[in-house]
C-alpha cells in the first residue's frame, strides 16, 4: 500500500508541475506558443480544461500526501 501511494504521489507531482508550467502567467494558452494578446479574456477551450486539470491534480496530490502521512 505504501509503495502504491509513493508512486501515485510521484506521478501526480510530475503532472502538477507540467500543468502549472503550461499555464502562462497573465496570458492565454496561445501566448505560450508564440501568440500574444493584451486584452483580458475569460478562459476558453483548452485553457479552461488545463485550469480544471491543474486544480483536480492538486487536490489528488494533497490527498495522497495526507494519506501517506497518516498511514
């Protein structure tokens, strides 16, 4: 059980780092690949999915970290 939690925590940590690095600060997902926009817009499409994936991965990561702490 402990080894499974260790592997799950490691995989979630790598995914969380990847999702955070894909998000450009103060810009849309398009600017990460060369596009630029100075107008604030709401999250749409892939950017919105990436945002929710980041939140879900963070919740799962902290859940597995807490489970490792208590087991």
